[in-house]
C-alpha cells in the first residue's frame, strides 16, 4: 500500500467519518467466540507503545467526536493490513481514547476495505455476521467493533457515547 494512499485515506477519514453513523447495529451481541478471540489477540495493544511497535503507527484521524451521539477516538492504522481483505484477527485500525497526561486507552477497532478492492456496487463485505457500511467520503467499507469499551449503542455501532475526546 503506497504512502500516498494512506495519507489520502487518513485525510478522508478526518474529513467525513460522520457519514457512516446512520446505519449502526444497536442490537448485536456483546460477545461471541469470534469477538472473544479478537479481544484476546488485542491484549498486547492495550499498551499504545506496543501497538505502535507492531505497526499501528499511522494516525488516520484526530479524536473523532459527534456530540451527544458519542465519539470514536483516534484511529491508528497498520499499513500492512490495508490490503483490501477483512481478517477477523488483524483489524486495519486500532481506536484509542486520549486521556490526561497523554496516555491512550484502547477502546475498539475498525476494519476497512477500500472500494478499489470491493467496489461499492458489490455486496457489502461481512465479518462476525455483520455487514460493513459504505462510506462514500472515504471510498471504503467500514466496520467498527468496540472490543475494549462497552457501547450501549451496540457492539458494531460507529459512535460510542462512553468514549470521549
């Protein structure tokens, strides 16, 4: 994946992530064997330093917030995973909530599949039994999973009212 494509994706994410918030799943279960396995695989990344060392070093966004609907946090991508495939154990981006004194708390992940890999005219990619949602602004399919911060709006909702910027 070229550095230019990553920068364009980051700019697009920062400019219009709110577009994707309208079709969230609020009734999804909070756990399943697949989600539990994903959570377990992310254990080392509760350390932001370890996540950066493992390749999640490209900040795609600043902390994203949407008023009373909630926030997402800061998305850090691993460029080697931005390959057009959705792998349940290797999310393209980890989402961190910034805290006091600069610490970062892992709150969830985002799976990203660009339209160049799966055109928006195709059927949506599916992971964990959930369809990805179209994000026209970014030119990608996205799926959030709140692995480390419970979300009353749903496990796969775009915004989490328990995350703050």
